[in-house]
C-alpha cells in the first residue's frame, strides 16, 4: 500500500527572516501568512486528504486549520515529531546576533556534526521524523497524509528519501506555504514534487 505524504511548510509569520522563531511559543501567522494559508488551502482542496498532522507550534496549527476547513477533516492531529528543530539557546535570537556566533556558523556548514546549544542535532531531527513516518506507514493508512511542519524538519525528510547528508540542506528550497510530495510504501520512498509554491 502506498501512502502519499504532502509536506507543507507553515505560512509566513511577520518576522520571518529576521529572527530564529524556533520553538518560541507565541509566533503566529502574520497578515500575509494568513492569506498564504488560504491560498494553500484552496490549492489543496482538490486533493483527497485522509489525515492532517501538524507540529505543536501556533503557526503550523493555524496553517493546518485552514487546510482542514476546506478538506472537511474534523481534527488536525498534533505530532511532536513534526516540531521545529530544538535550537536551544538560539531560539528567539535575531539573525544579526546569531551571525556573530562561531557555533551558529559551524551549524550552517556542517549540520550533521553540530548540536544547537542546549538543543538537538539535525540527525536527531531526521531520526524523530523518520520514526514518525514509519509509524504512519505501519498503520496501513494509504491515501494522502498532510504533514504541516517547518523548513528544516521537512528538509530532513527529503534528504533522507534522496539519500543525502543533512549537510545538503542548502541545495534546495522549502518556502513558506509550499508543498512537496513523497510517495512511500513497503517498496521504499520517492520524491514526487518539491517546493510547489502556491501563487
């Protein structure tokens, strides 16, 4: 049985690109982000969605709720495995501050070997993400499952499917409110599409 995973990055918050939101609790979608979420939902309305899982973060929950409303899905399931990278002490810091930190620069060069201070490595992220995907597949769900998460978490999934190192993360984009598709089953997994942006 084949399951199609639609990997959805949350829509934009007002400070995207200015600070590392991480697991900061109160980051919700901005005005443009809410519009993005509505356009994303309109695009996904033509898909036959069976389940929606989302990270616990407010921005992912809001994005998932917009999709659920048009998909007639009664409940968005929260999955901790889809949570943002635990950036530890870096969470909430402006990028202009982070860019002066040698450890942050190392993180962005060799993520496979660097741990966020008080947080996790990208290999930790990949492990929890793939364990979750395996659990979904074991339920023999089939059909179409939407996973609403964060750029780096979704990139970890894509890198795993493509057999790439975690250090390959800058080689492709996962934009806000984008959709990527992966088909998976007992035979393995393959990328169907990557970073579809909704106009």
